[in-house]
C-alpha cells in the first residue's frame, strides 16, 4: 500500500523578540496539503479513495510581561480559513450513512475554526 503524499508548510515571522511589555510576538501562516489517496485496500470495501485537499491557516500571538516576568500568553488562531469540506483518509467516520441535510456520505472534518487562547502561568 502506498502512503499518500502529505506536506505542511509553516511560515513564522517574529515581530517582537524581547520587548519591554511584549515578547515572542509572532504572525504565522500554515498550508497543509494532502494528496489524493488512490492506492488503498479494496478487500471487503474496508477502504475507499480519498480526494486531495489543502487547508490554509493563520495565527498571531504574544507573551505579556510585567516586571520582567511573563504573566500571560495570548494567541488567536484560524484553521481551515477557506472552509474546505474534507475527509481524512484514515477517518472511519467517512463511511457513515448519508447526511440528509447536506446529501453527502460520511462525517466531514471541521470547517472554518477560530480559537482565542489565553495561557496564564501559575507558579507555586
């Protein structure tokens, strides 16, 4: 069995490396490409072909300092910005029954997704 060609491109640009209030400020763009999977086990219909898909994402974040110590880290992340409907080749959910609302077979992976993340370090 041949494994599909998968690659991920991540570009990170540091804006502020070590500022007075902000540190490790960054902007990032990622591209996740998955090739068509046409070499699969046909025995007993346990696998099916999967089309190619590409996902685009972006993020921005920074750490906040107070009196020289990092007190919080904030990130905003956007995944699947183009809202691509896709199914992972190894997902068993793609064999679910037809969705009567969309007319598609199986459960698709998550669409466009936004995440707002705050990390506060605790030291005891």
